[in-house]
C-alpha cells in the first residue's frame, strides 16, 4: 500500500511540474509580446511632436516586428478555412460571433485587448456641429450639382469642400474642429515597380476613399530620391486641405526598409494627428474597403456608425478581411476597379487591415494596433471587406492562367457600384489624365 501511494504521489508531482512548466512557457511568450507595449522606446530622429500623451514618439522596430509576427502566427492559425472550392465569395465560413469571441479571448491573454472604456466615451461621428449646421456630404447626405464640364455632376463631397475649405467638421468661422474618418498611407511610386502603380492609380484610390467618407489623407512619401517625391504631384490636394504631405525618406533619416518605414509612419501619424479624427483607416493604395449593399457617398462612414451603434463605445478596431482581386482583367477599361473583376472565394491570408480609434492607440502596427482600451471586432464579409488588387502578381505579371481562373469567380459589384462615380469625381476635380489602360497591376 505504501509503495502504491509513493508511486501515485510521484506521478501526481510529475503532472504538477509539467503543468507549471507549460504555464510558465505560455506566460513568458505572452510577456515577451506584451512587453512591446510597456517598454520605453527610443525617439525617432525628426519624429513626432507627440499630440497624444500616452503614445511614445518612437518605437523599437525590431521588437514591434517580432510581436507582430507572433500575432500574425496566431491569426493565420485561427483563420477560417473552407474545404469547398465552389464556395461563393464573401460568405462567413465560421460564425462571426464565435470568431470574435475566440479572437477577443486570445487577445486578452496576450495583453492586446482592453475593455476599460468609459460608457460615456462614444465614438459616434456626427456630421453636424449643432442643429443649424449644414450636413456633411461625406456622410452620404447632400445632392451633387450638375455641371457643363466633362463631369456629369459635382460629387457632394466636392460641393462641401468648395463651401467650407475642408471635409472636416467646422464651426461658425469655418475652422476645422475634427474629422470623422481619416486615412494614413505610406507609399513609394517608382519606375521599377513590377506592379506598375503610378500617380494615376493613386488618384483613383484617393477619390474612391473621399467618395466613401474619408475626409483627410496623411501621406507618408517613402521616396528614395528627389525625383520620386510626390509633393508637386499632389499639391492641389494639399492646398485644398485634403492631404497632409509627410516626406518620409532618406533626408528624414527614415529606414529604407518598407515595413520598418511603414510602422514608423503609422506611429508618427498617431502621435502627431491622433486627436484630430475619431476613426482612422490604414490601407495601401491597392487596398479598397468595400461596403456591401451601400452605393452612396459616405458608405464606409455609415458602416462605422452602424457598427458603433451595434457594438457600443468600447469598439476600438474593425478588422477587414483580405479578399484578393486577381488577373489582368479587361484592358479596355482604364481604371483599376473597372478592369480587374475576379475575386477569390475566401480570404487567401489573414493579413487583415484595421479601421481604428487613433486616440486609443498606444503602439501602431501594420495589421493590428495596441490599444489603451477598447475591443477589436472582425466584420462579417457580407457587410464589409477589403478588396486587395494584386492583379497579375501571382502569374508573374503574365497572361491569366487556368489556376488563377479556377481559384476566382467573376465579381462586378465594385465596378458597377463605384466605377462611374470614381471617374466622375476625378473629372469634376480636373484630373482628366488620371486614367490609363496600360498602368496598374
């Protein structure tokens, strides 16, 4: 009996030791990732002025990349996968509520998720200063005016811009109060780019965002030489208060590595301008947020308002799943969203992009941010997704292949809903040369 008791005691002690080691390893991993948000980081040379007190002005890029890699590994592991090749696009292969619950639980463990939001801290964007304030057309309210020029009409956002000199909320003396929704972009446009993205495609993307409710763009120009600088090419947008141009190249001591520079750009923008807008979008110029079922101006802003109404003030980040738009498309069309019309049936990777509350960001990253408070929500793909225009990348920029056609289905929703609106917006703005059948992916 004593011998049997000794064996059982030894076995139990072994089990307890194994559990302690496992827990310790898990805690070490979480601590290593979470330490990114707690460590003191060096200040970037020529960096931010620090509008948000809780945001450290610089970041240790290597530590942040390491944490981001760990987080991506979890996201990829947890991403929903479908075994059916005939699945229709934009369907939810896993219950959205279950996915959000599991994802939120895991983020809590890793220290990426906070829920200590004051119930009175609302994120609702109102496009009125008071009852007498004229509605903001960027919210989808307002009529366009007919014009005899090349455009069929002036979009509502341009009417409002002409009257107020800004798309932001204004007071009685036309001074900017704040923005409801802004975008931060790091971009480099250069001749050697195999995807052949040019200024034309950049302007198409900008006008799509303005039509969808984005009121201002922070543009980090990651130029490699003075010849590549974009400032002179977007001067009209700068002068009209639509773009804040941020030189982001060698003269500013910015890393030549695109990912390093992108993380620096995002952190600089949050630190400097984070209090100027309630929501901020961080997508590249080949990435288009797409709201299903809403074809009117301000669609994206209305979606954010709807999600905030449903989920409450604790909402700090909205994750848009990544749907690739593939193939060379119809070269008879001279805009990216009109030319490329084949989409994958489900997200091909889990590198989502966020729409977030910049005033709550403690550290910015590429696919998810670190927050001082609030919740992260994955959107249902039947409501909001990100269309990622890779074009012919997976076929080495050559002709469409049977493999590409088999993994995609034809999708003309974007072309029908926004093709002519973007064209008209560009023409009304005087961008008659923003179209090309030969450039773009």
